[in-house]
C-alpha cells in the first residue's frame, strides 16, 4: 500500500511539472560582435556623414518562438567612413565622442532592450518579417523606439537585419539641434539619424 501511494505521488509530481512548464525550453543566442555590424547615417543642412559603431555584447532568446533581445553598444568605437582626410576624420570622431554629442567618456555604453518582437502578418517574400519595439538608452536617458527587421532563425544561429531611426534630441544630444537652438540656421544638424544593423547571434 505504501509503495502504491509513493508511486502515485511521484507520478502526480511529474504530471504537475509538465503542466506548469517547470521545464525550461528557452534557447539563448549570444551576439557575435565580430560578425555583427552597426552603421550610422547622419545629415545636416550642408552635408552628411556616415560611419560605424560596434556592439560590445548582446543576446537573443527564443522561448518556443517568442523572441526577445538585449544589446549593448560601445560608444567609444564611433568611427567615420566618408571623410578621406585623416585629420578631419579624427576631428569628427573626437567631436562625436565629446560632451557636445554622446559624451562617450561619461556614458561609454548604449543599450537596447526589446519589449516585443512580433511577426508581421502577410509578410512579403524578401520583405520585413518582424516589428521590434524596445527601450533604447543613450546618455542614461531611455526612450521607446520601434522598427521593422528581417529575422531568420536556424538551428544554431539567429540573424536580424534592418534599419532604425533615432531622434537624438530625446537623448539630450543638443549640438546643432534646432529643437534646442531654433535660430541655428544653416548650421543645423538634423535630429534624426539612422542606424543600419546586421546582428548575428549564435548558440
């Protein structure tokens, strides 16, 4: 009788574990910072610039098809690509890292944490597959952003490609901004800049 009760109790415990989801099927993919890339594009009244910036770390999680992600960006890696003159290139990079812009010495890391990654209904072949929403933190200021991307999942890898638009004025990046200096005229640098990303995360 005691053996029967023990067996029944053990079976009930296993059944409860199955129905309460105690077993964890979440898969974690680490961002490969060497294979992943970020490119920025910014414009002003008199011209435009583009360059790169690097991931410092990140991960994507897949919980039964429900995706989430956290990404950290090294602000001290801001680099320019379009200027051929080495002196002007170095000057621009230093300016972008200075307190006028992103103050990389004081705020060395930017962070993006997703709040939702939702498949796009009736996504077209070759088009975006998901809409991402999340909280972007720059200079210790956090704002929600959203954008579409192409996400492809494999057995040991997740790839995410897309472009996000960021309004720097929401992160207290004031230099050359008409939002803060309405009379700035043709010295204005547009508040919005674009970040084109290619994320590769592996198990």
